[in-house]
C-alpha cells in the first residue's frame, strides 16, 4: 500500500545522541536479508536498552512522559512479578529486517530488541512473542509495517517508541473478512504488559486487543488513529483484568475507544479523545471504571456504561462539542492502589499532543491532493485514513480524490478538517459509491467543504439521512443520494 506517512512536528531527533558508534558499527554486521542477527552485548549489566535506542528516559521531557518504569497496573506487584521489566538484563539485540524481529520475538531467552527503521513484511504476520521481551524503536522513524504481535499465556513484555501500521485490507473497514485478524497487538491471558509511546494506525482489525483474562496492563502516551476499532478489552466472562489507560491520544476512530468489558478495575485518566464517530469509552457488563480528567472533543457518546452490574465513577472530564452519553455515575468504583499524578482536564490536549507517540511525532505533513484507491495504488485505501492525513485546523485547500470503487465505511469530514474537497476521480457519481451498514454514511461537519461526483448510499433502504451536513458553507456538486435522504 502506498502512503504519505507522518513527519516530525519539531521534536528534536534523539537518534544521533542516543546511538553510540559501537552500536551503529554492530548493526552493520547483518544484511537486510539475513534470517537472524547476532546479539550485541548490553550497554551495562541489567541494561534496559533505553540508552542504545536513544530514548529520553530520566530526562526532563513533559514531566513524567518518559518514565523509566511503568505507572499504573503494569507496575504493580502480582502473579509472582514485582512489576514489568521486559527484557531488562538480557542481551540487547538489533532488528534491521523482518526476519530479525520474527526470530527475536519468539526466542526463549530475555531480550531487549531495538528496531531500526521501517521493517516491512511482504505478507501480513502476527508475530509470536514470548515472555521477558522489550521492543524499542531506535530514535525517530522505527516502524513495523503489515505485521502485528501476538502474546498468549506470557508475561513481562514492553513495547516503546515505534509505529505499527498499514495492514488494512481495502474495503474491509468493519474487519469481518475471515482472513482479517490483523491486530497491532493481541494479548490473551497474559500479564504485566506495558505499551508506551507507540503509534497504531490503519490496521486490519483492532489496534490493541486485551483479551481473555489479561491482567496488569498499562497503555500510556500512545497514539491510536485513523481506524475503525481502537482498543478492545474482554472476550471473557471472568472479572479479573486490571488495566490503566493514561495520556493516550485517540483520534479519527469509530468504536472501542476503549470498550472495557468485565474488567475488575479500569483506570482511565488524562487521555485525549477527538473526532470519534460511533462511541468513545464504554464500560460493559461487570466492568468497574474510574475515569478521571480526560478530554473528549467531537466525540459521539463519549462515556457510557451498559449491561448488568458494573460501576462507573467519572470526575473532572471535559466534553467539548460532544453528543450523546457523557457518563452517569453508578457505584463507588475503586481506589487504584498505586501513585499517580492528575493533570487538569483542560490541560490534557496540549500535553498529550506534545508528548504522546514515538519520538518525532505523528502529525502528518499537509498535502494538496490525497488519493484513495481500493487497489492499493493511492496514498491510502480508506476515506478515514485520508481525512486523518489532513492536519487539524487545516487552513489551505486539500482535495481527497477517490478512485472508482465502493467504499464501505462511515466517512466523516470533521469540523477541525476545514476546506476539504471530497471528489470522485472520474466525474461520474456512479463510479464512486460511499455506503454503510447503518446510520449516516457521510457526515460533513467541516466548514467550507465540497463533496463532488460521488454517490452516497446505504446497504439497505432507510428513512433517515445517509448524507448529513452540519458545517457552514458546504457545497454539494453532482452528488447522488440513494437508499436514504440528505439532511
């Protein structure tokens, strides 16, 4: 798949400062096509690998943004572990090709795996991960493309400072194809997992799925973007999972932001959720949630609890431009039992935008024309991904040009993505069809937007609108509306 991928937003590169000459020389020992790499001695006994990877740990950057150890439940002693240390104390090894990463991930011994550059898998793989591993991106630009990670019945794993992207199957936005189980990270019955300063985008199924009685999980300072299903927790009737979500940036997603099912304790604080089209944070069944000082902007149903049992304590949250449920307290909740510091809700967007995600940032560079094609020939394969490539607060005109095909997804031109033209490439609206299984197929919330030369429809006839316009100064040119109305 082609792509216009994110560039830095002014954060200083730490690659040169963090990687010493010895590390770089050692990396040259293996060629791109090698099946496995030679382990490189750690920088010191008991090393974390943070210095080798150039991570700004223990330096003043965003307060606690780059902590040496996880906060939240991943840092709590349980199940025979004092906390989450990953591969600390094992060999520090360097992955410069997909084969290196595959072999290191499944090796029996503790390892600190440093990922260099973009590792592009020719066919999608979900890599088997064994216990006691750290996966660290080296400086700016580390990425795993068209692959994910699978953790089953293991413990003590850390992921930090790289991107997992582009395993999307064109046309399968809902992720229901039999061959589409393309998660970024899948955890089953595993404990003490820390996912920190990562970027997950444009994958096939869930960005991160925490399943089947996992415990002691912390997701912190991550970016989850341009996708259908962001974060799902559950797939079990047992109420055992304890999970902390803090300082994550969830943007331009549809559902599961997060979906928290039957969690014994979900602590959600100082996260920034924006531009979400189905629902934001959902407690389900017996889940017990403590939701503090988060910021929700342009989120439909930002906070809710449904099903029998369960508890929700929500306080200090900010809802800006949101519609639907904003959370009704039920029950007494829980006390986390670990130290943490809360930032005020109004301060969350600036803080999270500045420091969430890998070094170098995740905000895309502006392009004048962004192409979308289902055959992989465009910049992106979904309308949602293309809209996500338009920077928030956009002032200059951007054309999102759709090649012929049927785009089966809910599409939104968000209010903070102004001056977009969504246009069929051929000029014939019959060639480009936008459709969806239910509700509004295309919402035009941005000011100054133009929709041209497309058909907007629904899979089945419905009485309500399939095309809805709420932005000011919107223009519709040569647009057909089928199986519904235009509002």
